[in-house]
C-alpha cells in the first residue's frame, strides 16, 4: 500500500482522532489506552537507563509512549566496524530536533547530551503535550537550550539544513503521507546530519479494515509501515546508509496486540540513516 495514501477516510478526521488520543495521554497518562506508557515501560521494554529517567520530571516520563529507543542508536552505530564516530550522538554543541516530541522525554535526554552550547527543538501538534514538554524543560533546568514549537511533522517549522540530528519515536506511523515526512526530515538536516528513528513496523501488509480504523491509527498500529518500506522511503528522500539496528516487543500484552493478527509480527524498530 502506498505510503502517500494508506487510508480512505478523511485525513483531517484521522488527525483529529490522533490529537484527541494524545491530548488524553497528556491530561491523564494513567488512563486506558491501547499502548504502554511511562518510565517503567521505557526501561523494561525499550532499554532506557532507569537512573537517567529518574533524573527527569515525572511530567514527561509518565506521558512517554514511544516504541523504541532512538537515543541508543548512536551507541549502536558507533560500534559498527567502518562507521565514522560522528555518526554517534547526540554530541555536545549539536542541534537536535525531536519531531512530534510529545511530553518531551527523549527531547530532554537529548538536551542533556548536547550541553549548554547545544539546542534541542521539540515540535508537536498537541497543545497539552507541548505544555507538558515546556514545563518539564523548566523543571529539569534545561529551558536555556530547549525550544518547543507548534507544528506538524509533514511541515516542520524549522529552517533548511539547520539540524545535526533528528530523533523520532513512534510517530511516523501516525502520518498518512510518510513520503512527505521523510522529505521534511531530509530538508531540515545538514549535509551529513543523522536520523535516529524508532517506529512501528509489520512484516506484511495490514488488512484494509485495520488500515481504516482511526482508533488503531492512534494506537500506532494501523499506520505501521512494512519494515522493508522504511529504507526505501529514506532513500527516496535523499538519506543514505539506512538500516534497522534494533528491535523491540513494544506491544507485548497490550489490547493493540490482541486486535491484529499475530503473524504480522508487529514490533518497534530503531532505524538509522543520514543525509548524504
């Protein structure tokens, strides 16, 4: 199914469904959802350092709903023979963009790593999530290097070639036009800039019924890419060296897992690429 038109219902209807879901997460992160949330999930399922998470405000960690661990990609890539050290990161002094940053857990972790000479920009469409991210940055003492901007990942409010590293966690699947999302990522990256992407994948195409279910879209399931599609989308956008480097069983024991066929092998992946 084409990345540019994966569903038949109105795109604005889908966007509203997604916004409502993540507005609810922002207002009540312990509510009833089709996906896991929180710091314990992040450490036990996705390999985040619990001590590092404990240093962040609960206002961001409780609302975390990612599907992988994009900030771990730099460490994995740095250990690959033949890969240059500059492919690691985030590095001190760099500019990092977290597109669709949510409440800001990954964003604040990146802000700590880039240091006082770096910048961490978070873009999100959900006002309540942006408010959480801004408040969390202030509580963490990182507001000097963190900027929160309103916007969509299909049209980022960021200058061309101004970002060293784009991080993304569980949100490209929410976009109907994935081709445009990858082009936007490539546009904002500097030459040699990197993409650390975590997202949901399946091993074969979902049924049309699943694709047309807005609740499953908001749960990060119905818009999932077939895994082989990600390197193709990245390459078509002008990114090179695309590769999946880690996998995560992020939907284990969730209602979302029960609502799709087991043989889809739905899971989270960490994906690396860079701008040529």
